[in-house]
C-alpha cells in the first residue's frame, strides 16, 4: 500500500493509516492465531495417537485418556497467552515493515523477507521470555 501510494491517499482523505491498516489486521490476528494454535494442538494430539497405535498398538481410547490426564489448565492458558503475544508481534512487525518500504516491487519483496525474519526472531525471543516467566512463577 505504501508503494502504490494508498497510504498517502488515506492521509489525504483524513484517515489515520495506522488505525485504518493496523487495527483490522491486529483484530484478525488476535482471533485467528489462538484458534490456529488450538487446532494445531488438537491435530498434534491426534497424530500422536495414530503414531502410538501403529508403533505400539496402544488403543486410541487409552491414549486419549492418558493425554487428558496429563494436560493441565495452566498449559492451555499459557499456550493461549503466548499465541496472543505472537499475534501482536507478527502484526506489528509486518505493518512496520510495510509502512517503511520504499521503491518498487523489488523493495516489497525485500521488506516481506525482512518482516518474516524479524518476526520469526522476535517470536523465538518472546517464547524464551514467556518460558522463563512461566517457569519461575510456576504458572
């Protein structure tokens, strides 16, 4: 939107580009990333059950029983908190790089690559910080 001067057009129309561009993306990410996290966890548990069935002939019912016993509410809540933080990081880094891009289509590609690298790095750092906080607080 910066390259095609759509951001400048928003400013001319008296819209705040950050509110107009960032807010819907942030809201969408805050909804979809935790949902995606829940869905991935569900399929990971299911894949573990399938693997255990074929490798050790463990019944799916027994596997799910043991999984449900071993899952704690604090693990689920911690994962959802982390997914919300990751969503915020991803959206902010992506929009920041998008607002900073200057040039043509090749600059958009470089900015996209930079956004992916920076957000991946920041998500890993945030994960380490959350892990340390959860470990030391006992959450």
